C-alpha cells in the first residue's frame, strides 16, 4: 500500500510554491456504513478485490489489523520531517474509522494514540463519521493504561487531552454530507478538546448551513447574518444585533465557533450523485464570512458545463427534481437514461445549471474559475515548532489549549466554546416568565 497520497487536502504547500504530498496510514481496514454519504463507499468497492488485506464491510465482518512492520513507517516519516524542518500531514484511516465502536479495536486504537504522541513532526488528520465515540474511546484508553501507569508519558498525554489540553499534532474532523449530519455531528465534534477541528463535506449531497458563530446573547452556536447594509453582524438564531438589542449591554457574536477548516467535494465513481454548484458556493461564502479556512477538493464525477447547442444534441442523462436554481429543496435526482454518460440538467426560474458527466479528473477542482486551497496553520508552527497564539477565556483566563483551571474549579474537563469563552463559563440564559394565558 502506497505511503504517499494524492488527496489534495493532505498536501503541505510551501511559501515558494512547492507542494509536498501527504501520507496515508491505515492502522486497520474495514468499516460499516452509517449515513447517506456511505452509500457508494469507494473503500468498500476496493476491499472486495482482496478482503483479507483490505478488510470487510458490515457489523459482523472482520477488521484487518496492519502488520507490525507497517506501524513503523510513521516514525520514519517523522524523522525525515524533523531533519527537513517541514511538518507533514497524515490522513489516518482512509479505509476505516478510527472511532468505530468495536471491542477488537480498543488495543490497536491505544497503539495508534501512542504513535501520534511519538511523532510530533506529523500532523495527524482523523476523519470520523462517529464523533460521539471520541470521548468514550479516550476514556477507555485511559482506563486501559491503568492507574499504576498514569505517570507514564502516554498516560499523561491521554489525561491531558481528556482534561482539555489536546495534542497539538492531532486534527479532528467529521463527515458532514447534508444538513441532518451537520446538525447531529458538529455539536458532538465541538464537545471534544481539539487543537484543530474540521469538517469534510464530501460527498456533498445537499445544501448545508453551518453554525460558524457563537452568540453571546442567546448562548448558542449559530449562523451569522449581515445587517445594516453589511456594516454589522447579527445572530441568525435570536435575530439580535448592535442596533436592535435592548435591555443590556450588546455583545457582538463571536464569528469563529471552533471549526477551523471546511473541506468540500463532490462524489466520484460509477454511481456518483451530482453536487449542485450553489451548495459549494454557499459553504465558501459562509466560511469567508466567519474567517474559516475553505478547501474545494473536487467536483467529482459531474462538473459544470456551458448550456449551448452542443449539450442539447447529447443524450440527457438525468433531471434535477425538486430543487430550484439556488439549490434549495430536495437534493434528489431522476436518472432517465441509465448509469452511462450524458448530461445532467437543472432548470430553475432564474436560469439553468448544466452538469456534464466528465469523470473526476476531467471535471477538475476549479470553483468559479479558481482553486481554493486554504488550510489552517498547524498549532505547532511549521518550521520553528512554536505554538500558535490561542484564544483566552475572558471569564476564567484559561486558554484554548489548556482548560486545567476549569478542572480545578468544577472537577470536570470543559470543551472550548469559542475564541474567548470556554464551556465552563458559558452563562445560562435567563429563565423566561411563563405566560399563563398562552399555556397549553
């Protein structure tokens, strides 16, 4: 299995324009489908060629643990990165899920955590469809280390992470293919201490509104909106903004909610479902407004095309159903001409969006004529090994990477709720007086 990967968002882009590819590491192979994005899983298709090596899919299927020799590779990559003075990224478990809840994965997951700890020159990228399992998996790892070993380096590393001081070389991400998954998984991810949190919106199957702001008035993660002709930002949940809020001092919403990176991409493969351009543009605009890094990976199997006489002479393959020109509505489509090539037409009152079935490589990765390759800076600064400046809670003074003060006060680890507020200090909203006349 190749060490280097061509996945664009794992690459390291140098100031001189040099692009260094990232690594791929699979501590075990095999998984189980859990959401709509898994329907046409590329890894499951690959595994059928050699399941004894590439793993199996399903709840009762086997997970193939990598050989001991394979586990030594990241230490070599780490040594090479340290000598070169250039940090490298590792996409971990591209054909598995690190946080799949299975008893047979407890031991190799603990081994993986120790490997991450021993390779500080590598930025490990964990993408999971099960963010609700991260904290339980961390608790199980701490328990497995044992009370007599908490003073060891691994035990201290795990306890520090659990208490709110996450590893600076571990980036945690979750898959968000539609609004339902965004509503479910993003809060679960935000509850986990992490140096970098990111979303993998691929395959993007529908329009998604991301809660990229924390409102200090209604105490919730929300989407922001522009008010006063774009001069101010307001909360999309409670509707308050500087000119409208009365009763107490106005506190502007925090634009950055703890999500550092959003990756967007369409689906590839023989059964790929098209991605509407409006969905990708909407996420780009949301990220730009909130100051979050935006990475457009690919169009996938379907790419935008010109609506002209050439496309009219081709065989129509599919028609968009229930979606208007803005991409709002049901993200389903009807295939009238089978699974073969052809053209995909989306008509709306404001015009028509045409997507041709080019194939992944021909469709490319240009969005409105340009590439979007934004990547958050590593908390361990690239060449100097310095930690990036982090937020500090305006109430208790703890930082984004160290909430030990909250542990002392409350006996409970807290998660980071925004650039200037930790979860232990989030004030509770005032109780509203019930109107008996309207009571049911």
